[in-house]
């Protein structure tokens, strides 16, 4: 650029419209540049603020989650406490109802006593009225009789005052005595209930022990009982063959509706029908018949022959 050009860009611009426009344009460009720079600064600041805001939001969300969890736990604990308080309140209501019932009973008892005392006072008042009537009638008698009656009335008044004091003392001590008697009866009932429960438990334990022993004895007995199928036997001949060494008790009997099968004489009556043998393997046991080939039978068997192991 020459000197003439520089002169054209400085002084002549003030005189021509083009120079004025260029100056305005330059100022606008400078302002735009400044605005852009300030906008960039503001954008950077805004970005930093956004990043910090995001961090704050994340921390706030984590804190909110913790607060929610704490609130949930607190609500659960509060619900449990409320349920416990409800159960306690129900127990207190039941206790209150029981105490109200007992109070009603005590009030009834107190009313009965009060009615008795009132009746007694009325009787005493009637008695005193009768005495006064008698005194009024006896005033017509001689002075000596009147003086004696006055002495008796004074004595009776003293007795009535003592009785009145005694009645007042009873009125004061009746609730205390009722409460003491109630405590004594409650303690006795608790002891009786505990004794009954203890005796019931002892009876149940002893009964269970006896049942267990009975079952054990039944098992031992059932294990010792043997049927004829365990032996090699022949029902038609009555022959029993032992499979192993053992001690066996054999019985022969009459399976009749009566205890004995007899026709009249002693020769036809049954004798001893049990025998105990110590058998070895292969030993044979049989019943000797008076006659015939096997047990005496009719439409159903009449005689039987069996055994059970002892040891």
C-alpha cells in the first residue's frame, strides 16, 4: 500500500459516504468480534456450569435415593412399631375390660354390704324408735322406774355410739379387706392351676411311658409267637418238624364252644394239654392218637395242636 492509499484510508473517509459506511462496518465488525468473544466466554462458563450442574444432579439423585431408602426403612420400622402398639393397645383393652368386670363385681359386693348395713341401721332406728315409744309409755310410771329406764337408755346410747363407730370402721376397711381377699384367692387359684397342670403333665408322662412299655411287651410277645407255618407240619397227621434249636411250648386243645369234649366217663375227658420241649434242628413233635389217622373233625375242626417259641 502506498502513501496515497494510506491517505485515502484515513482523512478522506470522513468526507465521503463510502468512508463513513466503512467506518460503521468496521465498528460493527469490532462489536461483533467482541460479542462473539463474550459469547464464547459465556458459552464456556455455561458449559462449566452445566457440568457442575450435572455433577450436582448426580449427587443429588444419590442423596435422594439414600433419603428414599432411609424413609422406606423408617416407614417399615414405624409400621412394625405401630403393629406392636396396636397389639399392646388390644392387650390393654382386654385388661381394662377384665378390670371393669372385676370392678362391677366388687361394686355389687359393696352394694350388698351397703344394703345389709342400711338394713341394720334401719333395724337399729326402729329399735331405737321402739325404745323411745316404750320410754314415752313408761314415763307414766313411777320416778324410780323412770330413772332406771333413763340409765338403760344411756347405756344403750353408748352401745349404739360404739356400734356406729364400728360400722364406720367396717365401711372404711371393707374395700381393703375385699382387695386382700381377692389377692389371696387369686394366689390360691394360680397355685391350684399350677398344681393341676403339673399333675396332668406327670400323668401324661406316666401314661406315655406305660403305653410305650406295653407296646414294647407286645412286640416282644408277638416276636415270640410262632404259627404252625414256621414248622414243617402235616395237619392230617399232626407231625411238627423243627427247623432250628429252640424251646417251644406246645398246646393241644378242643376248639369247641364248650371247654371240654367229653361223652360221660373220665376216659373221654381231656387231660393236660400243654408241654414244653427243648428241640434241636430236625426234632419232630406229634400228638399220639387213641385211634384214627388224624385230628377229630366234623363240619369244622374240633381239636387243635399248636406251639409258640419261648427262647
